[in-house]
C-alpha cells in the first residue's frame, strides 16, 4: 500500500496547447507555483487477484471516462514496471465540496507518486514529473515544490518540470463560481488549436514570455513577474475566446477582479491577476503580502471570507 499527497499549482506562464496528445507534449513551456492548500491524498494497493482496477473518489466509485483515464495511466506504470496486477485506488480531495477548484494536477501528481511506489518503480523527481505529465500535463509541475518550470521538450524524455529559484510568492484565490466548467481544458485546447486565428501567435508569444519570466525570476524582480503573469493570462484567454464556437471562461465578476488587482496596485499594494480555464481569479503577490491582499480584496469586492483563500508555496508530491 502506497499513499502520496500532492497540491494544485497555478501557472504564471500558462500551458495551453499540445503538440502531441498521446505523450502530452505541450506547444510551449510554462511556469507555476505549487500551493499549500487543497491537497489530494491517494492510496494505491496492487491486487494480483483483482480483475479490474477499483477506483474511488472521496469514497464514491469512479466510473466512465474518469475511471478510464486512471486505468490508462496505471497501464503506463504497469508496462514500465512489467507487472500486470490491477490496483485499488482511493483518492481524497480536501477542496471544499463544489468550490470548483478540484485539480487534475494534484490528482495525477499524487497518483504518479503512489503508483510508482506501489509498482516498485524507483523514479527520481524528473522521471516522476515525466510520468505525472502523461496523466495531465499540468500535473508534472505539481511534482515539484514551490515555483517550477516545465520545459516543453521535444520528446517524452525532455518534457518535464524542475524547480526554479526566485522570490517568495503567495496567492489569494478568489472563488467566483463554484460550478464545473462548461468546456474541459482538454477540449478547449483542441478547439483553440483548430479554430482560433490566434493559436500560433499565442504559442510564439508564450515562448518569449517564458524566457522573460525566467530572467525575471533570476533577478527576483517581483514587479516584472507580476506584469508578465497578468499579461500572459489575458493573452491565453484572448486566444481561447477567438475559438469557434467561442469559449469564454471569464465572467463579468472575473474581469472585476482583474480591475481590483489594478486598484490595489494603484493603492500601493502589489498584486497581479491570473485565471485558468474557468471564472475563478487568482491574485499573485509577494509572500508577505498575502494577508493584506486578501483583506483588501474582501473590502473592495465584498466576497465572503470563505471565497478568498490565502495560499503560499507548497511542497511537491511525496509519499506519506
Ligand atoms: C495551466 N491549464 O498552465 C493551464 C492554464 C488551465 C489554464 O494546465 O489535457 O488539465 O490534462 O494536459 O493539465 C489545464 O490543463 O490539461 C491547464 P491536460 P490540464 O495550468
């Protein structure tokens, strides 16, 4: 029996688009902060007598595409290990029910670490990151603690995440909408690639943004990090919105939170907004400013305390 814990990550330079859907090789590299909130805990036991994998999420039996995706991932691990035994997998998420923050990144990072251990694969951090990537691209970054860069790479061996040194950063997650998104990231990435006239421009600009971001990390330039973060997120959403049929994740409340970040900056409190494939907005700030940013956002937006979540750099996926 092997149990692993992993946390979600939020990208400052976003991953949006694959050049290889099977291996999950991204079009461009990305950079993220692994958080210390909402861990996923996964326990895996290999069972030579079982006819099929038995998977539960928070105690409920997983079926359909969610279960198939986990079995497909475990098949990769089993092939690598040369073992055919099926598994019992129990996954628990600490995300408040319906908060809309459940993360495939923490899920597949925890699963990769637990499965590698249970099937006897001795993998270093880089190989665990590569393995987690096969479950969900962004999961390769949740293997790493704190800030991580995921190199796009050119093949399975060269596409992995590793730590990147820089200033201490924190985040405030503003939960705008607790529901599940209308279009999955996977589907929306495809539609962007196939129909958005800005897909190529997004990839070109993001490669340059990542270079600039790594330079900003190197000189611990929080202002440049924040400005690049906000701009890169809006570029991603612009490319997504230009898809046909259109996909629009940001709501008026999301946009108001980007305005709130600007207002905080005008007041002398540095914070920059970003958003993933949904309406929730995350403010990036210096680690020491997290409480002040949360308080200021609460005052400015009227969002209740339980919808403003303070987060700091968290640990990479690990056995417990
Ligand atoms: C990111 N997102 O960099 C970007 C920004 C969402 C918006 O990575 O298809 O769930 O499993 O590789 O990793 C979400 O995509 O997609 C994501 P798959 P994943 O965090």
